[in-house]
C-alpha cells in the first residue's frame, strides 16, 4: 500500500521521515565500509578505483535521501547512528579482509544483506509513492553494484 504525500497526516509523514532516515544511516554505513575497503586495496588496483566509484554513488544516494527528507520538512541524519558506528567498529575488529577476493566477498555481503534486503524490508508499505520511487532507483543501482562485484569475484 502506498501513502500519498498530499494525504499524509502528520504521524504518517513522521513515519516516512523516520524510515528515510534509517535508510540514510545505512547509506552512511556503506560509505564508511567502502572507505575501509578502499584503504585495504593497492593504489593501482582497478577494484580500488571501482570501489571509489561505488562510494561516490552511495554519497549521491545519501544526498538524494537527505533532500527528500527535507522536502517532507524532516531533519536528515548526519551519520550512520550509534548502532551503525558500533557495527562498523566490530566489523573492523573481526573482518580484516586482506585479499581482493576477501574484500569482494565482504562488499557483496554488505550490499546484498544490508544494502538491498534490509532496505526492501524496511520500506515495505511505509513510504509515499515519491519516496518509494527514489528508494527503488537506489536499489536498482545497488543491484548493479552487486552484479559488478560478483563478476569480479568469478
């Protein structure tokens, strides 16, 4: 079920903003994960350059989500939030991927699990049509990222 923006009552609007902010925090988390991946890749690696490009896409997605939140008169999140920071810290302790293959596997898992699947679950029946269209555009690009990463892995 879609919520039409014009017909949004304040509580529904707040719920849309809350959901979009959760997605925005996820984008920030992805930006920071890719920063760690990029640091672990050799400067001359073509994969490093592709990861920089993917990270730019995530930053663009964050900008789009921030703009949409502001259009709804909400205040956009400015970081991945406390839970995201804790998850990033823990992953840095335990997931020290060193080879390009390991880095690719971690990136694919992150894009699939956190980037796509959790987003799909989070937005189900919670967004107005315009916000949902934006999220679908972002998800399409994330699926393209996964396809590329999988092609590099095999």
